[in-house]
């Protein structure tokens, strides 16, 4: 057999799947249970844990059709610990000031997108400055409580009556 021809060699190539890898075949996620001389035995990655066997030929055909995706190390405890370090914070876990700033930003952004879709404004500094009062009115209309913290003096980042700079919208 001539190994210099890569197309001849690739027809006999097999997938390399580790024990901690998630394999998605035609939209269904699996975890490797065992590899035999006939093929692979997978367990579904859901509460059913149903087993399914795929022959090497089936896997080769599905791989060539781009129907197989292998995600390395998904079930590895070390990788899981590293992923946990980068976890995002839920909205309920935010402090009051951060929630207010986030709702202000979302309101102004939503108002700007609505005005742009209606053709009233474009995303340029000049256009945003020219339409700042209409933008403020729409943003304030989108929010239920303009001062959820109840403070008498709000910082600029939390005060809805002070619009953000055009570059931040």
C-alpha cells in the first residue's frame, strides 16, 4: 500500500474518542462506553442513558458527511473544574447597582435598535446626539422602575435621566 497518497490512507482512518469526550451524532449527544473491534458503543448524554452501537463503517460514513462532532474532555473532572472558574453570574446574584446599570444599558440599547429599525436613527455619533431626547424617552418607557435602589442621588451610570455617551450605545 502506498502511504504517500493521503486519500488512500484517509479511507481507512478511524476516529479517536477518549473516555471523557462528548460525541454528538446527528444532533444526539453521547458518551463513549466502549470501543470494540466492530465499532463504538455509546451511552446517551441525557437522563435515559440509552446505549447505541455504531459500526466503524457507519462512523466513517457519518464523519465524512460531517454529522459527527467530538468535544474533547467535556466529562473530565479537571476540565470541569477549569470551566467552573469561568462561570457566568446569574442576574439574581448581581448587586443592586449592577442590576440598575445593566437594565439602563439594555433599555438604551433596545430603544436604539427600535429607532434604527424604524429608520429614525443610525448608529453614528452625530445621529445619536441629534436623537438623544427621543432615545431617552423610549429607554425610560421600557423600564418599570427608574430608581430601584431608592437613593436620593444616583451615580451617572444608574441615572436614567443622564443618557450614556454615544459610543457606549
